[in-house]
């Protein structure tokens, strides 16, 4: 049995009455998840919204944004008081675990055309076998032309898949440890099957005719040659739309909720602000969180610093150092948490675990085992957070990821913390995290939106 909860923690469904508004919000979130499955698609979608809302690239304006390599995004709204007086920052990540096509992916074997893949982020490899997959991404041709590709999402589109060994012949496979039983080099996706006609009737090239036919299709439909795949970023993701889950539609299932759930709720909270805020409001959406936040578009880069420096140059009347901005900045690392799983309860400390339906989750620290690799939010900041959430009657809960010795995980919080600012991880719980079909509670997603909206506006 799960222990009794404190009075401040409650099942949010029991206190929420406007279910019609809630389901409307949930459908908007489902549409967002279904449409945006890569970091490029997510940034492009947000960018289009920002243009419609009169945001500008000119940092002299009061509503500004900037993208970096089409994968990271900085957004800001000018506050009434100078930057040095305080900033409200919400940061999330737009990347999700997936399968990348290798740069030389195409080959033919056993009468099939296939493509080699390289998995991105922390996945369980067996999740990706024998399910329908869609191909998303871009190909940049030698002359700079960009070709956008989405195959497998429309009703009449073909999909792709990775084969799995039938149970009748799996005796040896079943004896292996999971990490040994599913090899990364066997995550080869099926692209086609029909051979093309050989031009040389005396010496038909049967060994490569299926691959050649796939290349012919790619060229005819997209103008892509095999060499163009060297300068391509093509991802395999689960095909199909996100959905309500359960007879009562209380849950939402879909790919990429870690961390596009926080991207959606933070963006909605930001755009739904009703007046000029007291403090400057900033959203920072990073790439590469799932592989350690490295690279030019990850949280370890200096992109945030560069953008804040430009804001200082245009918005700050008196000369101040960037360090002063960070010292007075309050931040949320908007990332998801793991709720207790009814089928794997032994992995959790039941006194300190999250629960679906109890609102967004504070994670005072992340990291692994002895808090290695963690941000550890200060008690004063946690108290400040609790105060305004309780004042607004927004449900929340405090939790750790799981039992101490079982593992752990990190977020971008530790990179922000290195500047000396107050930051804490805060976001909804996600069941089956990093799987092709993650599950959230609708009430948690909506409560997260309310929390972010109030955080941006609270004095």
C-alpha cells in the first residue's frame, strides 16, 4: 500500500470540476505532440507562433526571440523593472530519444532494403522492434537546398519497422541478459522489398536491385541521391498520433512527452500572460539534453549567455555585469519526473515517490546514487515556491526519482546552477518514460501549465 499523503498533497482530480475545459486543453496538447516529433519541427512550430504574436528578432523590442541552428530557442518578454532587479526563467528541452539514420545507412540483405541506425538518448532497444515507425528530418543538398521529409504520418503513407526474432526460435536470445540480447547494430529498419528491373539482361544485378529501387524512389520523389545522405539528419520515431488513454480519458499517451510536455505547458503559460510583467520573462528551449547537453545547441553551450548579453545591451539603462543578472534570477528546470509504476513498485521509495494525478513534481535534486551530477535546490527557494503554489491552490508534490541505489538521471538544472542562480526541477510525472508511448495524467499537465503561468507572473 502507498502511505498516506500530507494534507498539502492531494489527488487533483477530486478538486477539479471544469472537465470540459480540461479536455479541450488536453486535445490541444495532443495535437502539439502529434505534429512535433523532432527538435527541428518543435522549434519551427514555436517560431511560427511567435511571429504571429508579434515577437521580433530585434532585441531593441519588448518581445524578442532567437533560434540557434533551428534546434534551440530563446524567447523573452521585457518586464517593468530592469533586468538586474530579477528575471523569471523557464528552461526545457526539445530533443527526445529516437533512432538516427547513420550517414551511410542504405544496404540490401535477405531480399530487403534496409537502413542502419544509431540510437540517440537512453532507450530500451527492444521497445523499438516490430512497431510502426515514421521517418522525419531534413536533407541538405550540396547546393544548400533543404529538403524536409516526413513519411509515415499520413493515413495513406507507408511506415517502416525493425524486425524481431520470432519466439519459436528465440531460446538462445531469451537466455541472454537484456543488455546483451538486443544489439544496437541489429536496429536496422526495413525500407523496401520490390526489386527493380535490371538494365543488363545478361548480368542482372540481383544483389543490389532492391536498394537501387529505393534510391530511385528517393530521387524521383525528393531529388535525393545517396551521397546527399551524408548531409542529412533523418530520425525514426514512432508513427501515429498521441491519444487519450483509459475509458475516462484521464491520461494522455504519446511519443516525446519527455520533454515536450514541459515545452508545451511553458509556451502556453508564456503566451497567455495578460499584461506587462513586473519581471522580465524568459523561455529557453535547449537541444541535446538526452545526451548530456553537449554541443552548440545544448545547455553547456553559451547561447543563453549571448542572448542575455544582448538583452543587457538593449534593455538595461545602467551598465551592469551579466553575473548580477544570474544572481537575481529565479529559474525552473522544466523537466518530467517518474511516477510510481503499479507493475514495478519495488523500484521506488513509496514515501518519496511521485504519483500520477497529484500535480507537477518538485525534484529538489537529481543525479545518481550519492547525488553525483546533481543540482540541489536550496531550502529557501523551495519554501518560496511552495508558498505561491499553495496561495494559488495549485496541486504539487515532492519526490525523488526512485530508490537510491537503482540509478538516477540528470537535467539541465545543474548547468544553470553553475551560474549561482536559484533553480529547481519542476514538471509533471511521466509513466513509461523514454518509451515510444509515454503516459501522463491530463490533470498533471494542466496543473503544470497553471504553475508555470503563475511562476512567470508572481512578484
